[in-house]
C-alpha cells in the first residue's frame, strides 16, 4: 500500500510526499513540489546547506 502526505502551510499545499518504502522507523518518500513551494523553498535550501546535504 502506497501512502501520500500533503505538506501544508495554512491552507496552501507546499508539496506532497509519496511513500516508496519503509526502513523502520523511517518512511522513504519522494517529494513533489506543490503550488506553495516557491514561498518556502529558500527555507529548505538553507537547511540543506547548513546540514551539509
């Protein structure tokens, strides 16, 4: 069974996580940007830069 989660900011869908596997306790997902992605993408890019990703 494949699950899908929406990432929301208020009423705006930022993106969607689509499960492709499980490695307990972690769900493995693909990310697809949504209509609100442009407004928050800088936050995720800053986090990734700080985390060395």
